C-alpha cells in the first residue's frame, strides 16, 4: 500500500511552527553503531544511496572512532572512498578527536561532528576526561576543522538525565553547549541519550539558549517520548531534527532499548503539520524495510509497521 | 529495577497544562476486544483488580456488545457479577444500544459509554446506520441511562480520518459531538480510531468545542503519534486521557496495528510534566508484564520494555 492511500486528515500546522525542517538522518552512524549484527560495507553503501534517493538531505555517514570501540564502523575509510556523494546531500561524519579528524580530512569529508557530554560522569566514562577537560580535547579538533573549511556540529549528550548522576542541571547543559558554539561549532545537537525527557523539560532547556537558530534536537525513544519531545522542540522553533531510518539503533525488546526516533514517525508528523522536509515516505519505508531484512529483526518504527507490516 | 531508579530530569510543566489528569484505562475493554487470544474471565478479574491496586481510578471494564461481534467480551455478565468493585474506582462499560443498556442495568453498572461515529461510512459499517440515523439509536439509551441516574460517556470515533472517506471535516466531528452532549452525555471521548492524527489537527479540533471541560481524548498509536497528540491535547486544557495498560489492543507487528496509547508511556510523560494522575508506575508495569505473559506476546509499550524488558 502506498504511504498516503490511507484516509488522512487535512494538514494543520500551529502557531510558531517552522515551515521547513531539516531531517538529520543518523541511521548509518548512530543507528548502526548500536546494532549487534555486523553489516557489510556494500549494504551500508546501498543504505546511503537509498536514503539519498528517498530525499534525505543530511545523512551522518559513519564515524572515525577507534575500531576497538565501534567495530561496526571500522570500514569508515572504505565506505567514504566508495560512497557516491550526491549533489545536495551532506554526509557529515563523527570524529571523536584529532586522530579522527586526520582520518576525516584524508577521506575528503566536508562536515564533521564532535561528541561532547553534558555531565561529568558520562565525560569520564565515554571520553575518559572530566567535564571541563573535554574542551581541551575538542578545541584543536574544531579549530583545525574550521581552518580547513569544514562545517562542525557539536553533539551534547545526556542533556536531560544521566544514569549515574540522575537529573542534569539545565544551566550546566547550556554552559557546555555555549562553550562548543563559542569554540566555533556551527550547530549543536542536544541529545536525550537515555530517552527519559518529557516535553516541558525540552521547552525549558531550549529556553536557556535564547535563540534556537543553531540548535538541533536528538531524541531517543526509550520511554516513548521522542516524538512528543520533538513536537515541543518544533513549537520552540527548532528547525533541525535528528532521527534514524526505521528507528535503527535499538531493539524495543532489548533491555537496553536505546533506539533513536524513527525517521518515518517523524515524517508522518511533519507531513500532518504541513512542515516541508523533502523526504519521500514510500521510498524511505522501502529502505527501512529492506534494512530490517538485512538485520534480521523487525523495525520499531510504528509508521513502517503500519504501512509495510 | 524500580521504575524511578534511572536518572531522571527534574519535573517541568508548561503554560496551560492541567495540574491533574484522569487516566481513563481502556485496556480491559478496547484493549482486550482487539486481542485474538481468548482471555478467561478469571484473568480479566485479576487484571481489573491489579489495575485498581495500581491506582487507576477509571477502568472501562467490559462491553455489552452482542457476543457475535466481540466474542472476547461475551462474559460481561459473569465478569461484573464477580468483580470486586473498589471504592473510588469507576467501572464504566460500553453499551451499543438499548439491549446493551438493559444488560448493564441488570448488572448494576453506574456508568455507561455509547460509541458513535463521526463519519457516515463508519456509522454504516459499524452501526448499520447513516450518520444522522445513529442519534435515533442513542437517544433512548442516553435518556434511560440518565433517568436511572447513570453517567454517560459518548465516544466519537474516526474523528481525524476514516479509511473509506479520507479526511474528516472538523465541523462534522464537532456537530456529532455537540449533539451527543446536548443529548445528555456527561463527557465526549474524541477518538483517532485509525491513529493518523498529528498535533495541529488535535489542537484545531479541540478549538471547535469552545470549552474542553467535558472533552477526553482517545489516541491510537498506529503511526506513533499518540503521545505527541496527547501532549497537544493537554496544552489545550484536556484533563481526561484514554489509554490502555501495556498498549493492549494491537500488536505493533500486525498489519492492522491499531494499539491504544500505552498507559505506561502516558504516565511517564505526565510524571515528567508534574501532572498528578494517581497511578503507581511500578505496579502498572508489573500488571502489564503479567498480562503480556497471559497473551503470549510482547507489549508495545516503550516504558514497559525499557523497565521490564
């Protein structure tokens, strides 16, 4: 069945909502790095091609993290060497440090992302540094990337809660984010890494930044809140939303269900709200259904299951 | 793990949100009637007891629809005869027509619900009547129920889209709803029966009613929009929300994925927003996990899977 053959209500937007949103597709990076099944580089390349064919304009392609930590993405060089980089499609890659940036520059990448933490506990666990020490690691990465003419995104993880610290102060999150912006990051992506946030918290955190012009949001659907939180962010004026094709990156039946917001579910909401995004839902569903077959498990995307289940 | 042992952000509400919400639990009726596995009456009784123990204050217990149409609920008389009706818990039942009301009165029910359609196509298919003819069927039901001192809820189904008609006019939905209120219904429950709505449509439809004092919302999560739509309804001042324990009533992997919003996912959002509701999330999760075991399939509730997966 075609995506739009079901009876649909008229499009209705709302006060304050943007006319257009950029979907920042993270499936090939944030999605696959959390999948336990090893995915061959040929499948990844087909995935990236299919996403571009579906109209995705930003797709985070891979990560130059050390292969010891993320074996799934150890093929980053080969992937980027063989990738058919389409006109009009941006392919950012994650670089954890200067060594990662060296690899990204060698691969002729034009857009990189660094991955910072809003909390001391996660900074120590993920980066082996105290909260304030992470900036010393990122400063030369951002400075060199900018000097080379690259765009730089700064992820801020654990913005709404941290499994070791509990509640995270909004002021602390905003201070980390502003420091990354001051360092030269073109955009921040505020992440609910453990998926616990609810819409009031989203609105309040965004309010700490004054302007949301350079702010993106990145919600995980662990507790089913991702789309409600996205709606709150759109109402606050956010115009870049991260999501993962098919909800790739977490199985809803695993104990550590940490899946990203499914791009299909986001597209459904944006379509109903009349917000332009450029993605063809039918082609996207075909792509995610195909990838679910490669991974050998059902997708957690509600829209995908309703249309292709 | 206890429901609240994960690190959680501080509670943050928002402008216009209610302080308190009534969760209208529909799992035993709307949930079970859509489950293919036959559930013994003893299991249903334990389910109702556990929901009351978890703090649910309104639980739609069963339906007096003809057993030919819903064999799962053919045991309505036995269920209500044996049910331990707790003080402070309201146990409404669905009555499709006068015959259903007769059975409800004989079972000493104090609260009934009728099930109307916002569209002509669904009225004809579900009620075998044209849109306007349905009121002739409901009028004596509501009049007699009110004369007997019962409370009456009016469901309005297909409020946002209809698989046979497509878009449904808000004016038509509002006209159906207002006619039910004028007839004597104490409350309306506006249902997105096929789960297609998005938040702007919710806000717009609620705006047709002037006051939302007597309006409840009933969202299905077929396309993953239920909680975002609920948030939009809360912002518009709605104070009664329908949901189903464990998302009972639809498997996310079936073609006709028509599950209700999961009560656990709703509770998570209400807790984060600081909206009182009276439900103990731990006990509710235990109840839904137990029922999933009885049905022999995983629950689609994200919260349940995160906390008990």
